[in-house]
């Protein structure tokens, strides 16, 4: 037990103390922010840097051109429809001072079609802006034309977004409101977390095993402890590294969210400054509140307990697999022949999880959540929707049974593999070593 | 009762037998040479003693008791293929190896300081292993092997990779450990070092013991009744007593005579003394190197027939 603790501590410190770990841990969120921020920043720079476009609006109806308001990007110049007979001629005459011409045809009320002409590119931003403004304006005009007083208010009142709430009857007869969307989101998050964690740190364990082998330190170490202790120490040590890294990322995320929150002044809206935008965001807040309420309505205890159990089982299963396979190769470049099948199984689990999201009680979902190699990922998707007890018990029993069996087999491979040098081991060799 | 008693150990792998009934007794406080060509089974035997591998048959007893996993704390093992964690600091690394062998942290730290001082590596304590020269890394490995003062030490090719100066220092340390009571099992191809430090040897070939005994006994057993004679005269062969061998390529001035069977040294020397002017004579004993090659070769021919 003492030796195991020593091995865990060494493994943990050897990774956490490395400069590359610190860079990676702090760099990943920065990279993520960078990836998110760059397109936004570039788009902003793009808009900022371009000149105001001169756009002539030929309004044959004479009623709608005024709705298009000029701003930094577009300068709309209204031109009476009857003064222009040929748009092309008009454009050419402008001698390059025009970027585009919008023609609102006389029959726009019935056809709903507006044309934009240009020699250059017509940006999607211009198209969508024109579409939105003219749609609203023409719609309002139509409503007004009906001559019914307060029609606008009536239409607004009639407008409805249907919110579907799902209520689950518990066996005890109680009712519980739950949100499928919040449950799906949570399940997806947990399953992606398990998937990423197992892949990332499984690979780390494998590298650590190969490194000890190439270093030739391994024979000295296994003359001081059992190979199984060394393997288990590695699995636990790297697992703790993973949890540390995750914890740092979560703390960073919270800090960034808090800093961003205070910078943009969320929660600081004074009653005097109620602008239409603020009202709109208040509406969004209402939706947010609903999501928060629904999220809170999910029963977390089984999900958290389930997550911990599946996470441990899945990690043990795959990491011992990686450790066993890592022991069979001399250098990282040789490892792909063994890792490919394992990664393939993980991918299948991941896709099975995605496929089960629409129908978490379907046969694929049920089977994949019981088969040990896919259950840690798939069950996470199903768990927030509620899973019958017998399935949960069977799945967990199988998972832990298999994880222990795989650990035992991996330890047998490991014992032989770490002292095997030279000739590249094949799968047949691995089976021989298991005996 | 020998300190380390290996009794009829058998180890089989798929397709071949690595050890076929090997027995060996190592007395306490001696240096025991385990010899043999590549693939003879030395490393397998050493790994069985270290409990890295399990024997299929036979027993290994240490100090009269069947060995268990807990006994590995009584062993210091320097494998032939050895290495260190490159990114660890020298001091931390040595302490880690000591603690893995069951030392307390304080003991391990104290012992580490003592040994670093002894090998003039004090200023390297907080440097990473990768910054050390190969020779210094070998010294760190040696310290890692002996830090817990084990009663049984196993060295597999300890001198490989050492320059003559460091090899000499290592030899002195090994002899000092023996004088302090450690029992040392020593596996090597370097026959010169066997003659210098080992009292007993066992020669393995093709998974079996082909030769065992004290270095002196083995040499006596393999002597060819050859005498190197120094004389200003030219000695003629005497078929009843001896034949003349071609001169040794190194000591050309000596005349080498091989005694006829049944003739003892005294009779031959007396006769020579009467007929020639003798200035000196020495009995030529075979070197361990010659014995090694001869034994391994003859066994191989036997096996091939």
C-alpha cells in the first residue's frame, strides 16, 4: 500500500511538475478563447475597415425606400422610380460611385420580390438586412391597409411560442417537471467529458508505460514492487493528474465567466435605462430563467452518483487496456497497431451515445448502455431521463466485472510486456502472455 | 546452509526451456560469479531470484527460508539493461528507489547524501538526471542499487559502460560491501573481473549448470599439466616424461612442456634440472577465459552430435 502511494505520487509529480503540463493546462483555455475570438474579431475588423457602400434604391412604389436607413456600412440613396428607365444605364452613368442598386418593383406587395444589382459581390449581410427591414415594413403596411384599428397589437398578442414541458410520473405517483432539453444537454456534457477524459489520459498512461520501457528503468522498479502495483499506480496517478487538470480548467472557466460578466455589466441594469435592447434581453432572461428552473428540476443525485461510478469503471477499463497495450511496444510510434482498435471502440461508443439522444429508451440505447465498453459513454446520455433499476444494476455489474477482468488480463500482459524488447509483439503474443 | 540456495529451478517459455533444473549455493559474505554465454539463462535466473519472474519448478531459499515477495527489500539489483527517469532530480530519484525498497524518507535522504558524497556527486543532487554524463548516471544507478544496504546484491554486467577509472572505483566499492557482510551475485562476461573478485562461480550453458566450484578448484580441474620452463639451453622433448609445446605467443622466451600422463611435476623438474641449466619454472593454469570458451565449446559440440 505504501509502495503504491509512492508510485502514485511519483507518477503524479512527474507529469504535473513538467513545464509542458503547465503550458498545456493554461494554454488550452487560451487556445479555446483564441479560436472563438478570432473569427469574431476578424469579422469586426472586416466591417470596420471597409468603406461605406453607396447604394441607390429605386423604389417604383415610392412607399418603402424610406424604411432603409443609412448607417456606417451602407448609405442608401432613394431615387424616384419613374426617373430611371434602365438600371444598368443608371449604374454605368454613376461611374463607379455606386456599389449596388436595389429595385423595389411596383408589384412587390403581391410578389414579395426585391432585386439587388451590382457588378461586385453582394454581401450576405446586405441581403439579410434588406430582407428583414422590407419584410417588416411591408407586413406592417399590409396590416394597416386592412383598416382595422389596433391590428398591430392584436397580431402581437396572437403571436405565440409554444413551450413544451415534460412531466414525468414517478412510480410513487408524484409528478415531476423535467426538461428534456436540459437533461439532454447535461447527459451530452457528461458523456463527452468521459469520452475525452478516457482518451486523453489513456494515451498519457500508454506513453508513460512506453517511456519507462525505453528508459530501461522498469526492471529496477519491478525488482522493488509488483508489476501490478506499478501499473495501478500509473493508472491512479495519471487519473489524479486528469482530475487536477479538469479542476484547474473549471476554476478558470468560472473566473473568466465572472470577469466577463462584470465587464459587460450583466445584472447592473438600472430601471431608468430600460431601452428596447434591454427589454429584449429581459425577455431572453426569462427564457434563461426557464432553462435554469428546468435544469434545477432535474434530480441530480442519481446522475452524480451514476456519473462517478461510470467514470471510474470506464476509466479503469480503458486505462488498463492502454497500459497493457503500451507495455507491448518499445516506442510510441509502434503503438498505433494496438491503439487503433481501442480508439475505434471508443468512437463507436461515442456515436452510439449521439444516436441514442433522440430516443434514450430505444433498443440501441439500452443495449449500448449495458455493454461494458460503450456503457460509460452511452449511459451518461440516458441517465438524466431516468433508467430502470435492473438495467442500471446489470450495466454497472457488467462494467465493473469487465473492468476488473481487463485490469487483471492487462496486468498479465504488462508483466511480460515490460521486459519484452526487440521483436515487435503481435496480438498473438499478447494472448500468449495472458495465459 | 548456504545464504542463497537455488534448488532445481525450472523455467519454461513457449517453445523453449530457459532453465532446466539449475541448482546453486551462494555462501554469505562471498562474491559469486554467474557466468555463461548469451541466452544461457542467466537473466532469467536473476529475475527469478528478484521475483520478477516465477519459477515453474524448484525452490529459492534466502537465509534458510523460502523466498516471498517481501524479501525483495533485502535485495539490491542492478540489471544489465538499466536506466533512470531522465526528468527526475538525482537526489529525488535515489530517495525514490530507496523508499520503494522500504526505507523511511529520513533514512533514504541520509543514505543518499552519504553515497553522493562518496562518489563526488554532491553538487549534482538537485540537477536533473538527463544533465549527467553517462558515467555519472551509472554511478547514480549503483547508488540506487545499494542505498538500502541490502544483504544480497545482484549485479548484472556491472562494469559495462564504465571507463577503467570508474570501473576500478566500482570494484573497490563492491569489495567493501562484501567486507561489510553483503553477499554478492555477479553476472558477467568479463572473465578478468571474475578472476579478480569472485570466490565461487557457476557456468550456465543451454539452461543448465555445466561447471561450478571455487575459482581455484575450477582452475585446478582444468589444468593441462603444462609447465613453463626458463632455461638458456634448448630443451629437447623426452617422450617418457614430456612433450614440447609451441611457444606461448606472449612469453616467447619460455619453453612450454606438457607432462606425459602419470608423470608428476617433481620427477619432470628433477630430470630437467639434471640435464639442463634451469633458471625457473611455473605451472601454467588456464585462465577463466580459456575455461569458459573450452567448456562452452565442448558442450556445444556434444549437443550437436
